């Protein structure tokens, strides 16, 4: 009964989305002719390919700009940079990275979703873009793939920057720790990583009454309020919202969890750009953690 209801709801949602789908096609066709100063957003895809929790056209452009700026601030040089994007999805960060690649740099996108990578390969055809499939398990995104963890198929110390936008917020503790070691391996000494998280720190604790109040006031368990109240790892440092069926739906990490991630690596947290999900002004929605390899 429950699954029938869920199916019905998603059908209704799809039908209600049809006018938006059509408007998106018509609007983008006209709008892109008026873009004069921001070349890379000409490649923002249509609605069906705008995923990763950011569906509105305006939001894709906005987030692209944020990460283009963060990359500029933390890359070692103005051009010819090598950037690895873990969990690239349909390529939002490929757009943000593009201005910094030049003739001798490269962007490599990794993902567990063959479908998203197939789109990226069609959409980003220049030789400095490469997209690589990871045939590994993620309960939310690739439940049918093998449970083995694999080393990323790239050389040691080959990248100036590793990015992951809304990816460590979908990894269980064991995967999160394993793939953090991969970040450490593939970065050059002095290289940096920009990884987004829900960091469950003091600011989060202080924001809790506000969000739990809202949940009570509106009699809703609406996901937008992001209350991470269910421990979901051996260490207790990773927590999910109660509504999440598994950590891979949405997971937050405590500061001791962040320390577990960097333990035994040459990575150090250099700065945290707090996210606006904690009811405070933020650079982005999730917290952006800047790490540096010594
Ligand atoms: C919320 S989406 C974000 C996509 C993209 N970064 C963006 O912001 O548009 C999470 C992405 O992580 C990918 N993913 C999940 N587990 C992964 C893993 N272990 N390694 C690489 N990618 C993974 C998913 O397939 C999905 O594309």
C-alpha cells in the first residue's frame, strides 16, 4: 500500500512538472542568447540533468559561481590546474573548474553512476575533460554495484585539487574514511581539497532549537530542517536524520568524525566555510571544508 502511494505521488509530481520542463526548454533557448559575461554557464543542462539536490536553473548558475570562486582562491595558479572531482554527477563542478584548466590542465570526474557519466561525456567533449566510472556500491546511488571499495584509477600525487560537492554527505563511515585516504594519495604535497559536509558542530547544536521548533510548529518531518538525530556508524561520529532509511540518503559528521577522516593522512583542515543550512549566513548550503596536504 505504502509503495503504491509513493509511486502515485511520484507520478503526480512528474505530471505537475511537465509545464516546468517545457518552460525550461523554451527559457534556456532564449536566455542563453543573452548571456554576455559568464561563458561557462552556457553549459548548464536542462532540468532532467540538473540533479545533485540543485534543480532550479538559477541555483545551478549560483552554485557554479560559488565554486568557481572557491577554486580560484585555493588553486595554486591561474591556469593549467589538475582537478579531480569525486562524485561529479552531471558535471556542475566541471563548469566551475573549466576556467582554470587552460591548455595543460585537466578535470577528471569520478562517479558511481554510469548514466550521469554518459551524459557528461556527451556534454563535455574537450580533451581536458575525462569521466571515469567507479563500479562500486552506494545504497542510495548504486545499490546494484559491487560492495568492494576500489582505489581511484588515477596516479599518486597527480592533482592540485580534489573536490566533492554533496558526496561525503552520502557516504557511510567506512566509505568516507577509505575514500579520504584516496584524496590524500592523489593530491600533490601542498595541494588542497574542497569537500562539502554537514558538520555537526557547536553552530549546528545552537541552531537545533530553531529547526526542531519549526518541525513541531508545522507538524512536519520535512527534510529541509536537517536534524541529524540517529547515530549511524560504529564510532557514533556519523548521524542521519530519523527519516533517512540509510546513511547514504543524508549523513552528518561530528568534529571527532572529521578528525577520524584525516587521521593517518597528510591532510589537515585549513578552513571551514560554514553552510547556510545551519540557519546562519553561509557561502554555500552545506559546510565547505578546505583541507591542505602537507
Ligand atoms: C548529491 S549528488 C552530487 C553530484 C554533484 N557533485 C553535484 O553537486 O551536482 C551525489 C553524487 O555522488 C555520487 N556518489 C555516491 N557515492 C559515490 C562514491 N563512493 N564515489 C563516487 N561518487 C559517488 C552519486 O552517484 C551522485 O552523483
